[in-house]
C-alpha cells in the first residue's frame, strides 16, 4: 500500500479457471501474486488496493453466496466472510464489479496492474478505462494518466522470504524429501517410471500437498532429457534414475532432484560422474553467501564440472579455455539454479541494471548442477554415454551464509546405495 502511495490504485485479479477438455477443468491454482497479497484461493475474485480510501483501503470482490451453486461446487466465502476471515476492509460481489471498479479507477491518477498475464482481464480493464475516457468528454469523468507494472513491486517483495514463508518452504521441502526417500527405498529394476512417480504423488497428496510441477522421472537415456515428463519407460538393471520432483505447501514450492542407481549400486562410470556433480554442488553451495553475486554459485559449479570432466578425459584441453569458449555446455546446458518460492521458478530479478544481484538473507534459491552425456554423444567413449546426473537442493540465504533446507535428504553415493531398494 505504501509503495503504491496516495493517488494510486492497485488491481490484482485471481487466476481464471481453465478448461482441460469439454466440461473438465484443470485443477484450480490461484495466481501467486494474488495469493501473496490476499491468502484467498477462490477464483472470480479481484483485490483492489486503494491507499487513503476513507471507506476502506483493501477491497475484495468475490463470488456471492449461492446455495444452489454451492451444492455443486462447494462452499464460497462470500463478501461477509472475506471481511471477517481474510482481512479485507470492504467487499463486494464480483457481479457488481462493472458498477464499482470504474469508480475506484476514476479516483486514481495511477493504475498499478500487471499487463499481459491475464488477457481477458486486460481487455476488461482497458474497457473500463476507455469508458471513463469517453465519459470524460461528456461528464467530467477522469481516466487515469499512468499505468505502472504492479508485478515489479510485488516481485521484489516476494524475493525476500519472511519467517512464515520459510516455514511453508520447509514443510514443502520435508514432504518432497520424504517422497524421495520412499521412492529410493521402493526402487528396483522392472518397475516403470510412472510407478516411481506414483510414490511421489501419493506422498504429496497424503500430506495434503500438490505437485509443484510435473515430476521428471527419467531412467537411463531419459535422464539426459531435461524436462522429460512422459514417465512411461521400464527401469533397467544397471541404469541410473533421475527424479526431479517437488510439492506445494500453501503455494510455496519445493524443487528437489536426486539421481540413483536402479539396482542400488553405482557402476564405476556412473559414480565418477556422480562425484563430479556432487563436488560441483558443494562448491556452488559454499558460494551461497550474502554479498556474493547471483552468478558466483554457478561459476563455482562450472569450474568444478569442467575440472572433473577434464580429469575423466571427457573434455580435452585447458579448463580455462573450455570455460571461456563454453564448450562444456554440451554436458551442462542449464544454469545452476533459480529463485524458489510461490512459483518454482520464482519471481525476482537476477540482475540490477547490468550487474548480477547480490545475495541477501531471506532469498531462497535452488542449487542444481548436472552432467548429461546423451547416448550417441560424438567423441565420448561409449562407457560414459547415456549417463545423466543432477543433484538439486533448496537453499536459504542466511546472515552468516546459507542453510540447505533439504540437507537431511541423502546425497552422498554411499548413503544413496544404502537406501535404494531397502523396501522393494
Ligand atoms: N524442476 C524444474 C527445475 O528444476 O528447475
Ligand atoms: Mn527441479
Ligand atoms: Mn529447479
């Protein structure tokens, strides 16, 4: 409210309901910005922030109570309860929005709104502004002079996690870590990737959580497909399995990857690659320190991976030259991490102007180096081909350095071997 200031109005629509196919909706997921401000998870809602409005600065439009619809769709809060339970100062039925919202816009000089995310709502908002402009020439109505991206303000707030937000992230991490343990314990050759996926989904749902993104369950060559999601192959003896899966607690996401041998024993080649990735991850985590810039963990991971691949003879030449020319990207083609929060690839700028952003306490990021040697990689000995390894953990920047929120989940090769197959 302070950032918007007097003379401004902030407008945040809820996420629309989306159809999957005839009469079937996608599971409803509230818009992250809307939920961050409101904590309200019903569709067809609009939050309005109107600093200085005497009748109430925080206004929520929501669905009206409707006993008949509630029989089909479940209970609705209605305007009374969004005031008593969600802290709105004032509330109206969504059906009245065309009568009320233009009046709120008319009183503002600046509209703070994120264009381009919700095209249907963009069109409605433009319609209200156009109406005010038309009326302006006839009846002294007033259209706002400025549109300002609300997302930019909100996303900077969302980048710094409060204690309560860290609590949500910790709960999401704990459940995802439990799911990884369970999947490793149940793993054995002959299962299908979807059977492993089912362990995650059951573990998430039995804790009341939802997957934060489509789980990636890639065995053998599929471990080298970065966003693999078909999850329909049979696990073969002697292969690796890479699982990247996380869940949401109150819309806060965990995002964790582990890679393990399907039969519980790393082959010498798998273990060699695994150890390079682990070394890269440890080097990157050590660089997650307040005052370091965003790219330092990535630079540390790249150094460790290039040195390791040179040591194994998979890359040839001087590490410095390989880093300069970027040829390591054949095997490590993504960045070492991203911000983590209500969106798995969370909001927040990575650069300020031309400079990488400094890490500060309260920021949360993933650290997820990987090496992927696709089958058929030219110039690479066959014994390395088809090996894909990623190790991903969720990390909170603290005053003295960082805290790996998923620290308790095994990642040392011996720990992993000791766990895989124990409940198969
Ligand atoms: N699961 C997507 C990622 O790791 O970024
Ligand atoms: Mn991930
Ligand atoms: Mn990630």
